[in-house]
């Protein structure tokens, strides 16, 4: 009997030990079965795109509007505040001037860069539909009397100091070309100190914007010869309308306005 009890006790201990082993091993087996293995992903190298070159015509216009935009808005508001035939006429001439001047921005200024160094070529849609090119090159040294802003010389006008000419030197020049969807074309050049272009049609106008030492002057000559000049300098804004270049040079302008700290007035 005692021997039988010993055998039964031994059997119970064996079953108990097996149960403990199974209980202790179960969490490890469950942990192994629920483990999640994430695949190793290769790192993807991203090649940065080359920086797009800034359109030189667009940059030139940004400087022009920074210099003249606020003064022109003030001039317009002053004329609108004093309605008369003279102010109404002047506002019309000023609007035509701005429209002609903006043609270079919405054509050449919207062209995209190409792979060629300093060149731009693309199509343009919107206000001016067509296509064009900007080609970089070297300008010929200019003479002292070329692209030099001269002071306003009308008898009643305040005497403005002339801008000293720069020394002749080699400089970068861009050749501009644009063809409208209508078939009209426009061509011109751009340097650090001046932009000029002409629309090649019967009633097309020619535009020139020049700058020296912080003074900006835009000139528009219509197809019929009428000339408008907008000048922004340290003394304020000046706007001139004349029947022709000759009449302007002789001092017989249609309108000659100045806008400064004292207000807008004809001179």
C-alpha cells in the first residue's frame, strides 16, 4: 500500500511538472507567433530639380514698378479728385501710356527659361497670346549720349539735375522677340539700364524704359507720333504729353504735370 501511494504521488508530480512547463512556454510561443516582421525598404534618393532662372525682363519690370508704382497711384488719385477736362484727358493719356509699357511685361516677361545659358523661350497665353524668345549676348559699348536721362527743360518746370553718364563698358544684353497669335510681332533689347521694344504693325508704338542712379523714365511713342513720358525721381513724378518728339524738344507740350509733396499741378 505504501508502495502504491509512492507511485501515485510520483505520477501526480510528473503531471504537475509537465503542466508547469507547458504554462511557462506558452507565452513565448504566442509571442513568436504574433511577431510582425516589417520588410526593409531601400532609401530612395531624390535628385533636387535645378533652380529656375529668373526672367530678366520680369525682374526689370519689378524694379520699375517698385520705383514708380506708388507715385503713379498717388498722381492718379489726385487727378481724379479734381475733375476737369485737363485731368480727364491726362488720365486717358496715362492709361494709354501704362498699357503700352505693360506689353513688354506680359510678353517677354512671361517667357520661361530653357536649358541654354541665359536664354528663355516658350509660349504665352492670357493677356498676350503668342510665343517668344530672349537670347543673351554682349552689347556694344554705348556712347555717352545714348540712354542718358536728360532733365525736364520746359521754361516753367523745376530744373532737374541731369544724370551723369556711365563710362563705356562691355555689358550683357538680351535680344527680345515675340510673335502674337494674331501675326503681329514685337522686338527689342534689354540691358541693365534700359529696355526698349517696338510693335511691328502700322499703328504700333515704341517703348523705352531707362534708369540711372535710381531715376526711372518710360517713354511711349504712338504710331501717329504722339509721345508720353513718365519720369520718377527724387523730386516726385512728372508726366508729359506732346504731339511729337519735335514739339516736346521745342517745349510746346500738350500737358506737363508734376506730382510731389505739394500735390499735383500743371507746369
